[in-house]
C-alpha cells in the first residue's frame, strides 16, 4: 500500500519524553523561589508545549514583566537539576525505528529552545532519526503555524502529506493552523477530553497504540 504521509512531526515534551511532571513541578518551584503565586498543577501542565516566555506569562499572569527573566532562570535551574534522568516514553525509540525503516521523513516541533532540544537529542540518542527540527526561540511559538510551515518548506513536503503528533491542544491547534493532519497522545500534559474537542484523526494512549494506528493509517 502507498503511504498516506511523507513527513511525520513529533512534539517532544509529553509526547516522546515523559517530562510533563518535571516541567510542571519546575514552574511551581520557580514561583516559590520568587515568592509569587504558585499555579496549580492543571495550570502548570496546560502551558507545556508553549515557548518558555509565553508559558510563564500564561501560568503566572500577575507577575510583573521585569521579573519574567528571573522566573525563567529559576525554571531552568529546577528543570536542569534533573539532568539526563527524564526518560523517554516506553516504545518511543522502537516507534522511531519502525518509521525510519519505512522511509518516512521525521521532524520535531517543540516549545523547547534550541539549546534545550540539542541537549535532549544528544542525551536520548535520538538525534539521528530526525531530518529537521524547530524550536520556539527560533520561530513563532505554538500554536502559530510557522514551525510546521518552515519544516514543510525545508523538507519540500506539502501539507496534505504531513502528520503532526502531540500531547497538547497547542500541538493540535498548530496542525490545524498549518493545514496538516494531527494525532493526539493522551499520556502527556493535556487530558483526553480537551484534546478530543479539536477533533484530531485519533487519540492514542501509548506507543503500542500509536504504532498500530500508523501501520494501518499512515
């Protein structure tokens, strides 16, 4: 059977890497360091996937503008204290192996900055799978379509041949805004009920289910 897609784009945090709890906890710890209002867990999880500055503005909207740099520095301190201990989701690398063997183009569109993505691409050993990557500090943050538009331009793929896979509404809205298909993973930052409201092609719970869906549909 012919392939439906040429390019499959993954979000990183909460999709490939099981980092949701660490990110949410780091946002909360950074707020405690500054003695400002600490967002509840649902709020801290909801902003995951956005660029850091936008995420912190949404998580702590009452913080004065001049303190966002300090808050971002404290967030990075707490997040980086985990070093390389944050795991990939079980089955993530096996899925990438299978897609690579099937000759799909693979890419990453993430709210991380370039330094952060480079660090985890190397520590996880996944760098060689991806033909292109985009981060929030080198283009527009999700859900603006720029990340996907730039990836499609770089890899010479038209929107109808692209699938976006992510765990947040930011990922699914990014796909909608760029005119590409989307699939949601429910093991990350956003609950199934708000993902389903954006009507992705499917929602899957883990990489076993994802591989099954991709074999049958991609």
